[in-house]
C-alpha cells in the first residue's frame, strides 16, 4: 500500500509540473500586436491597412508617415 501511495504522489507531482510548464508556454505564444483606429466626425473615409511582417502600411505609406486629422491609428502590444 505504501508503494502505491508513493507512486501516486510521484505521478501527481509530475503531472502538475508538466501542466504548469505547458501553461507558461501558451502564455508566451499569446503575445498579440494591436492596431487601433479612431475616427473623428461623420465624414466617410476609405482606408487600406496592410500588415507586412513588422511593418504596417496605411494607404500605401508607412504608419509613421500617415497623417490625417480625422483618423488616429495606434500600434501596441497586448500581453
């Protein structure tokens, strides 16, 4: 009976460790990049947003060069 209890305790400890380790790996994979677009006013606007790797292109221009008084685009990372 003692051998069964020790084997069960060893199995439980190993299972809990592996589960915790797998959850840590999943959290690392879920880093998400967010792009938020805010529009002012009622004016209709056509907007083309392209994501190419790490670069974001808006209406054919890099995000850093995009200027519009009625549209704000924010880039950020989410945990």
